C-alpha cells in the first residue's frame, strides 16, 4: 500500500475516533502542531524515520514532546508505533487536517514548492483560489527540496503543474513524439 493511501486511512480512523470522543477541534490543533514541529525539526523527522531506533522509543519521544496532546493523538502515536508506521505521522497529520477542513465545508489546496511560500505569495494564491472555486480555501504548503523550481497546485481533482520539472517532462514528451 502506498504511503499516501496508508496515511489517508489512518487520518480517517483518527477523524472518526475524534468525532466519537468529541475531540475534533483539539485533534486538529494537535495535528497542526505536529506538522509545524516536524517541518521545523529535521532531527525529529530523522528519528521518526530511523530503522535503528525502537518504535517504543519514538513513541516516548512524541509523548514527551506533545504532553498536552489529546487522548486521540496519543492513541494515534500508539497505533502507529504498534503497526511500525510511526514515520507516517507527518502525512497522517496533513491528511487529517485536510479531512477536517473538508468536514467544515472548506476546500483545501496543496501547493508543492521547493522553498516555503512567503506570506504575500500565499495571500495572492488564496485570493486567486477563491476566484476560481468560489469558496474560502485553506492552503497547505508542502516543501520538496528536490524540485527545481515553480510549483504544483492541487485543489480537489484539479492540478496545475507550473513546475520546471513538469515543463521539462512536457518538452521531453513533445520531442519524443516528433
């Protein structure tokens, strides 16, 4: 099973559990904090993805870092550790946030860039997305340092690829066809 599909399944399970426990808003805040913490801390990402470090140690680290997390989030840590999928935590948190925004009736767009977006650029993108979709949209900025330049924007089933990688791939297809 692909990592993204697995993360989506975990996120959906967490969403259902949080709804049952009436902890949706707290779970969302936890997931936002997890995403921010992992984005800012390369060492933590390395630890979570390390095959050398025991899963129980990884779980203990997460529980220590997120002491004020909800029961739902702590159960997620335990579940991921039990299934040896704790390295998926960032993806699960991202998927959860997207599901929660959809539940609230907001569209969620993800933009893949080589570097983080500036606040001004993020506001321009949000303004344009509101024109296109007619709705308020939440923007999720994913960073891919391997990307040459440009961006890939996804909203629902729509994708706009303005990356240099995409343009080079298109050029290659065009040249091969001729």
